[in-house]
C-alpha cells in the first residue's frame, strides 16, 4: 500500500487546512491515518466503521482482545459513548479534559465490540492537540486510536517513528511536531463509580486524588502479570515498548554501577546527563535525573535509538528517584521485561 505523508503543523494556514480536509476524507472512507496528540501519535479510524477498526489491529499486529481508546472532540460527543450517570466522570472531565487522562466507562450501544475488545466498557479521552481535535470536529465522529507503533514496540513520539513502523501499512501519516509529553495518557477506570488506576501517566495519582479523593491502584502497574491472571486492562498482559536490544535495569548508586560495568563487555548504556559522560561506552543520553518531564519526553525515542548502537545488551541505572516518577518507571520496567539486577 502507498502511504501518503501529509505535513500539518497547525490548523489555520491554507496548506494545513487542505491537508486536514484530505485526512478527514480518508477517515470518512474507512482509511487509517496516524495523527499526533499531546502524548504520542495515534493510529486513527472512524469508530463507526468496523472494517476500518479491524484494520487497526491488522496494521499494528495488535491482539484483538486489546481494546482501543476512543478520542472525542467535546463532552457532548463523549456522552454518546457511555451509559449511566457517573459523578466521577463529571468531576474528572471538568479538571483534566482536554488532556492526557483516559477514562474507562460502561459503554453504550454506539461502541462496537471490535473497539472495546469484547468488553462491556469503553476507554475515552479528549486530547489536547489542535490538529487531532480539528480532524474529529470536521469528521463529526469519534476516532478509535491506539498508539501508532507496531504492537510491542516503543510508542511513537515523532512522525519519523510512525514512518519507521507503519509506512506501507496504512493510508496516511501526518508529518508534524514531536509530541509534547512523550508518554501515553493516564488510564483510570471509573466503572461503578469506583476509581482504579490502570496505567500511570502525566496526570498523576496526586492530581487525581486532589479532585476525587483516594483511588485504588492496580497491582500490575509495577509488577509483571502472572500467567493466567485476570486483568481489568488487557494491555497489561502484553509485552510493551521493547527495543530489540536486551534492556537490563541495574538498581544501585552511581559508584556501584561504575564498578558493575567494569566487569561487562559488549554493552551500551542509556544514561543520565552528566553521568558516565567521560567514559567511552556507546551511550544514549536520556536527560537529567532530576527532570521528570525531560525523561518522559525522551524515553521512547531513546529506546528506539538503543538498537542503532548494535550491542547485545543495554544497561540503565535505576536510581531510587525513578521510583517516584510513576509513568516513567512503569514504562522502563515493561521495556526491560521486568529484568532488574539489584546491587546492594
Ligand atoms: O495517550 C494515549 O493514551 C495514546 C494516544 C494515541 O491517545 N493512546 C494509547 O493507546 O496509548 P493504546 O491502545 O496504545 O493503549 C491503551 C491502553 C491499553 O493498555 C488498553 O488495554 C487499555 O488502554 N484499554 C483500552 N480500553 C480499555 C477498556 N475498555 N478497559 C480496560 N483497559 C482498556
Ligand atoms: Mg500502545
């Protein structure tokens, strides 16, 4: 398939408007378009076109029991997708939408079981990106959109990542700015008016608890799902974000880490700014240890770059501080397949 690459850097210039019209047309005709959001690029299809939604699973190689987030333009559109009254929904959307918070709600008959992966619930989010919002507004329909990467690979934070993964497999890729946040949205289930965090993101536990009080945290956020375990969010079962290089996390301080590396060969490093810079190891700088936003923004790009260093393993020092960066910690643990060496 020939994938059309369309540049869209805003919503008001003539070229932008023309290209937005083109993408709306492609979506309205059952095509797939990769669109930037504030978190990561999404692979979008019209939620009312079953054929198009099935093609999302096909293009990504996504297991078909893993449901897809639906993106809406406003609250009114969101309400057509859910049933029942939910106080948490009203409170949370007031504070955090548009933004990187996905809410899992009881679904209405408008949402097909292909979108919901056979579940009775639907994941909804109102993104904070003018291009995405403008496309939904013109299409007048919600968009189903998982992250626009091959299943299992790091999520795409730039149009280059999408092109690397999906060129030739989908109808169109929007070429635009890199994503502002760089990690996917926080996923919170509010089914039966009970809030359970399923995936940490840049809307933090604290921020949510400040609005609705204490929430539950899924036990699998920092822990591997065991075989045959039943999970609320099917995405938790699958391998995620993994580079081809074997990523190993080493939990210790910098001194011990240097000592550890002396005993190793043929490795690369994912390292913090100003750490280990004077050494001649093949090295990818992930940002300053003290700057959580910077680390979030760089992670997926760095995970993709690791493979270009062509080493068998790559080590990343798991500093104690990282455990407080919930979204980042959750992603590196999964990227490493929970492979952690602890040096006391
Ligand atoms: O920031 C984001 O959330 C990005 C952008 C494109 O919006 N999207 C994204 O989608 O990360 P995806 O499909 O890569 O991750 C969605 C996660 C999956 O782990 C999936 O299992 C879970 O949300 N999910 C979706 N619908 C669900 C549902 N009804 N119940 C439980 N979990 C659900
Ligand atoms: Mg994904």
